[in-house]
C-alpha cells in the first residue's frame, strides 16, 4: 500500500491509498482522479497516462523499459528527466509518498 499524491495541472491535489500490485494509473482511475485518461487501458500503447514525477522521486522509481521510452515520444511535452507512463509503474510499499503531476493535457 502506498499513499500517492496526484496533482492536477491546475494545482488541485488528490492523495489516495493505492494497493500494492496495482499501477499508478489504476490508482488514479479507481479513485476517479481527472487528468490521466489511460485510453489503452494500460497496454503501453497510447501515452495518455503520462505524468511528471516529482523531482524527489524521479530517480527512485524503477527504470523505464524500451517500450515506455518509445511511447513517451508521443506524450504531450515530455520531460526526459521526469516523464513517466503511469500504467508502467507498479505500486509497492516503496512508493509510499510518491507525488506525480499531470501535464496540461494528454494528447
Ligand atoms: S494507459 Fe495507455 S500507455 Fe498507459
């Protein structure tokens, strides 16, 4: 279980508990948090689950695989240092306190 804070582009924060084994995208979806669309349902095929990870967390998350890296090229204004696809990040206790910020828009 991890407490994750999702910050909308307008600054509105949503802090929720997300069970281990879910993805960060599923945590947003299951709590009706706006800003993460996840059109492909988590298959790493759409990039509409894009977020900017808080700088304190950027190096603490498991590394991106090639598929996520490629799909991020299609995201809206990706930041190489902080952009991630939330459907590719599995929640564990180690993510407790994670903060992610949604982009101005998904593609
Ligand atoms: S939900 Fe489509 S890439 Fe993450």
